[in-house]
C-alpha cells in the first residue's frame, strides 16, 4: 500500500503546472502548498460577461488513486496516453501548457 501511495504521489509531482482543457472545461493549475498538500486551481472565463472565476480544490490520495473533491462528487485524476497526458473524471482530457 505504501508503494501505491508513493506511485500516486510521484504522479502528482509530475502533474504540477498549468493544464489546458481539450473539452472546453475550465483550465487548471496543479500545485503543492507549503504544507505538502496538493491542490487543483480551476480557472474559467465567460466571454459574454468578460469575467473570470477561480475555484481551488484539494487533491486527496488513497490506495485507489488521486481524487479532487468537487462538492459531494469525487473526480479521479489519472494519466492518459499522449497527446493529452491527464484525464479528470467528469471534466475530460487536459494538455500540459
């Protein structure tokens, strides 16, 4: 179990940085805070109102993988084959910026 946790933790460190949505969902930025926890920052922009909004979600690790808790829904983060590299359940594919 410790090896699985280490594997997911290594994935998170390689996923740090900006990601662009392929499906029109919010663009994201994954970062590690000073306390060692990882977070997902989502940014969306509405062209009609010319307003942007940010949302920040914690990324949780367990024996099943990495999850982002959005409200009461847990969305799995997983690696994807190129050209995209990152998939978030419910949000779709992302390309590294």
